[in-house]
C-alpha cells in the first residue's frame, strides 16, 4: 500500500469516526433537499425536466463549494494544531504523499456525499424524463468543481495555523475566484477575457449544469486542482526551513 | 553512528543553535540538557529530519540528513514533547498506521505492534480509543509509535513531560528497557531521570554546547568530583569542621551557623562518608539532627554550565 493511500484511508476513517464529517454531509443533504424542493421542483409544473435538472446542479454547485471549505479546513491545519504532523513529517513519506492522501480522502468523502443525494434528480422521473447524459455531465461538473475547491481548501489549510483561519482563508479564496468573473465584466479586453477564464464558476460550470462537457472546462478544473495541490506541497516543504 | 558537525540554525537573525558538534556511538544513551529556549528541541528536530539546518551537517550511518532524509527517517524513531496522537483511533490501529508509515511490511505489522505494546505495557489497551486514555498512557503510546518500526536511533524530546512522579518512574523503567536495542538521544528537564538513564550528557546553553561527557567526567572537569553532604547538629560548634577534615576522604568541610541555633556542615568528599561523619559527630558528643546528601552533582554541574557566558570553557 502506498503512503498516499495509507494516509487517505486513515483520513477517510477519521471523517467516518468523528462527528465533523457527518455534520457536513447531513447539512449538505438537508440544504440541497430544501433548495431542490423549493426552487428546482417548485410550484411551476410546466417546466421541462431538463430545466429542473439544470436547476438542481446549479443549487448543488453552491453547497459543494461550501462543503469543500469545511471538509478541507482541518486537513493540514488540524494536524499542525494537534502536533500530529510530526508523525507524518518524521516518517519516510514525501510531502506529495501527505497532500495527495489528504486530498483523496476529502474528495472521496465529498463524492460519497454527493452521490448520497442522487435520489433528488431521480425524483424527476416521477413526473418527467431524465437524460442519463445530462445527469452524468452534471455530476462530473460537481466532482470537478468540488475537486478544485477542495484543493484550494487544502492550500489554505497548509498556510493557516488554525482550522478557523483555514476556513476563512479558503472561503475567501473560493469567493475571490468566483468574483473574478464579475470583476472581468468591469474591465476591458484582454484583461476581462483572462478574468472570465480564471473565474471558478460563471464560465466553466454552467455547461456541465446544462449537460454539456467542454474539454476546456475539464482542463480548467484539473489545472486549478493541480496548481493548488502543487502549492500546498511547496508550502509543506518550505516549513522544514522554518 | 550520529555525527553532528558545526550545526547551526537561524530563525531570521536569531541563532537557535550555533556550531554544535558532537557524536554519538552506537548503543549509547545520551541525555540532552539545557534550559528552556537553549536549542534542544531545534537540535532534536533537525536530527529527526523535521527541520533543515542553516549550516553544518548531521550524518547518521554516513547518510547526510539534508540529502537522504527519507532513508534516515526509516532509521529514526521520534517522540516530540507532545505525542503525535490521533484521538479518534484505537491504540492498535494507530500503532499499525505508524508502522506502515515507516514501511514495516504488511505481514510484520501485527507482530511489531504487539512487540511495541509489550515493551510499553500497552497490551491491555490495544482496543482502547486514544482520546479516552490518561496522560501517562498517551505518553506510552507516543513512545510505542517511536519504537514500533525498531529504529536504530530513538530521539525523545521530554518523554516524561507532564507525568506524575509514579508515571515518571514507570517511564524511566521503560526507557531503561530500551537500552541495548537502540541508540537513544533523550532530552529532559528531570535531572534525576537523565542521571539514572543516560551514559553521557550533552549540555547546551544559548544554542551552544557548553559541556559533554559522563556525569563523572563533567564533574571532574569542573573540580566537582566527589560526594556532597550536609550534616546538621544542635548548638554552635563551628570548630568541628576541622575535625571533619581529619577524615581522609573529606576534601572540604565548611561550618554554617543557622538562625535556629544549629550548625550545618557542608562537606565535599571523594567517597560516601556518611557513616564516618555520623560516628565522628556523635562521638564528639553532638546531637546529630540531620545527615543527607547535598545538592545533586548533576544539578550542580548543570547550574554551573548554564550560568556561564556561552563560549566559556567547560
């Protein structure tokens, strides 16, 4: 078993053995359920199934980014706060193993949590039709958005001294990346194009929401994930110099 | 086994340690002493590959820490002052995790965990949740994680920190039980623990090594070899100090009248002369009120070395 998977397994079991993971999962499912019932299903029965599904993924994108902040805040900051980072740092494992292990565990938990809400789009079948391709594209979008948000959260957790600071920093970074798009609309080209492309939601998520997979959007989310994880590793390596 | 050469670590402009040089032979148990902020933890963290030095070198079995950190970490067991424990895990699963992290093969993990639990008297706690253990047991789990992969070198930073007197004795026995199997570098504030556990001492002050050697070597280098005694008699009889000097093993005897009307003799001797002193004082018709060893020799050495300006000859 590689060190990455060993760390991921321990971390995943920590989510399942402690209240924190369940609280986040329960809160996400509860909020998604309420929002889905109120806005996606709503009182307007004339809407098309695809519009309802699109609305569902739109609502889930907000909760998944919020959940990512709360799931990732503890990953490295808690280890440092509790002094358990010493166990990892004094073992023959690389920073890459630590960061990837933590990331994989949170991503798996986030995926489990997201899949647990699959009954909501299935409810559309009661009065309408469901496109499997649309559902798959929407969930892929959620998975990629969650992955990018988690990676940003891990970077914040690597930088911050406490979990609370990590949550604030991570929330700030995710909101900042959302706001890049509106900020772009206030600027001139070519800067506006750059800002539109860097924004984490407005340009890259709506196609998934509508059931369309663009390679550029997949690449964008993977690139954000890679870049944030890479920086997290560098932050951990730099700590050995301090 | 461990060679430290001109090791320095700066935090910004401030030097935590400066030009530390020492070596530790295989199988030695070495005590690392110093006041708070002297640089002990920084040194131990560099040796544990947790921190990189600003300059100088640390070699373990001819491997340099900055070049072969992963190889060295496999050979080291590290216990920081706060044991690195996951409170939600059971003792057994935590030790298995620590063993796997240190590359113990899957098939050997259970046996290594059982062995570490036996050595640290944790067998009955195998299925207990760490968060529900007492401080003493947590410290033992911390020690168990440091030895679970049978490292050649054990680095223990304040292993008795926060323990009650009974637990300190238990920890000392555990540490003595590790003798012979590991080379141990141990820091502690408990001088008696160091004195009873270690073969050799390294004394650090303001980031510099101010003394190293066995307790006797350090004492003789400071002209403090011998035993110190305090004897208290009723009444004022300072002249008896000269009579005490007639005992051949006594090098120094000073009388000190007290406010209670008694006299205390501070005695330095080359051997344990309590019986001779008692016989002489009682034979001289004095009421012997108290006869006990004076301040510990290690305490005296430590205070002497850590109150000198750094750089002074040990």
